[in-house]
C-alpha cells in the first residue's frame, strides 16, 4: 500500500521473517499488530500460515489484501478483477460523507474547510465505496473480493491525499499530490493461496498456542494510530461517524493504546510478553521508543531466554522540519523470547545480542 505508515517494517520485513524461520509443520505465524502487513507477507512467503490482527479495520484490510491469491478473487459476476476496477472508475461522482467532511465542501457542512481531498476526488471515493457495499449486499462479490477492492480504494485515496504523511492534519495549500486525479490500480496477486485468519481488536484476545511464533510490533511513541489514520478507517469501515474539530476526527479514544504513554509503556510491554502463550515471541522495538533498551531487557529477562537481534538503523518518521533536524534515523531491534521449563524458578534468564546478517 502506498502509505507512509509510522513504524513501517517494509525495509526489514525479510529479516524479521528470517528470525521466525521456516514452519516446522505445526503452528502459525501470528502478527499481533499487523499494520500494513509487510511482515505477515514475508512470513507467508516462507510458507507460514498466518494470523493477523490490528485494532484498526483499515490496517487488517490492507494487510490481508497482500495475501490474496488470484484464484480467490475471480469477480465472476463482473468479468474479472480489472473489469471490476474499471466499473468502479466509471461511476458518476456522489456527494457522500467523505465529500461533506473532508473536501472543501466541508466549509458549508461543518463550518471548516478541510482540504484532505479535492471535491472531485472525494466524491469519487464516496461513489466507489458505496458501490462496493452494494455489490457485497447483492452477492455480486465475495468477502475476499470486497476486501481487495476496499484495499485498492484505500491505496488510491492515499495517493491523492493532501497530507504530509498521516491524516493527523491536512496541508493548508494544495499540493501537487492532492491535485492528482484518483486512480484505481490493479495489484499483482499471489499465485498460491495462503492460509490466513483475520482478527480486528485487542491483541490479547487473539488465539495463540504454544507451537505458534508470535510477532509483536506495538506503537513505540505517543502517536496514536487510530487518530493518525482516521480517514482511512472511515473509508474502510464505510460508516458515517460523528466527527469534529478542524481535522474532522472520528471517535478514537476507545482505541487509545497504553504503549503510546510513557508511564504505561513498560508495564504494557511486560504484560504483553508475559501473557502470550506462544513458545517463541518476537518483539520489535526502537531507540525512539518510550522504553530504553536496557530497561526493557531487564524487565523481560525473567520471562525466559531472551536474545536481542539488531536490525540496524532505518529512516525516522519525519512529519515536519523539526523532526528532520532532530534525527535522521533510529535503531530498530527485535527481542526474541523463548519459553523455558525453568522460567518460574530462575530470577533472570540469560540474554545475548547479535547482529542479523
């Protein structure tokens, strides 16, 4: 998906999948905070059945769409995948929720001009989203086909959004990106099917067994994803929530994450790792995070055998000039926890550090 997602693991997804290793014939790869799904996709490429979860519907749709095989989305009633996209692209614009709330038309409706999308693009988003819903209700498309079309619409909307990187705010003036015409683009689909389960909700409620390998990539900083990607969530869900403020923010406080609060982050991380029933757990974290690496290692060491895998330095999320001046990169690493039979008897397990080649 063409979205500058905070904390994206696109550059290191292969390294993380290598840490999981190849499947042994039992268990699944569980991605508890799937984001855009690049790590789950890398694990699937190694042969893993996958289970993905995120508390945002938009994220799980994008992540699951990466795992769709061409044989699963024939679009028989519409003449094929590309024909379905062409039918959506040919729709007449509709002034719907996105147009009323997130285009200049919002000045009339909400009293503030929100320049997330041009009126032309917003009304096409509304038309396409409504048609996808209608097709699904009428049985014209399957649930998997619906997921693919919504993911393609999210990607198209993001390519013409008048934003600096996230939907936390819109640009005051129209950017060249924001003035482009909305365009649906067919993606390359997988040739082989992947066994995938999709969950939307609290990561602690995702089923996990001792033979599974679990990967956690929780938020590191104060940035709340539910607020930063609220418009994509609205398009994905297809609802019309009560929104407010300059940015038209949908209700999100019920999705606020403890990992985003400095005083709660360490306790949340320890609980997450301690309560996970998997034999192996991989936890991504960063030097930019609320919890220092040494502090995190000390807190997790009593839970089992702990290994630190360095992923190196990657580009930092830079939403503005101040962030650019602050730092160009952050150090990413993965803490690997292996359960041991003696874990309850020892005060601390050994931990080591190695570089991932």
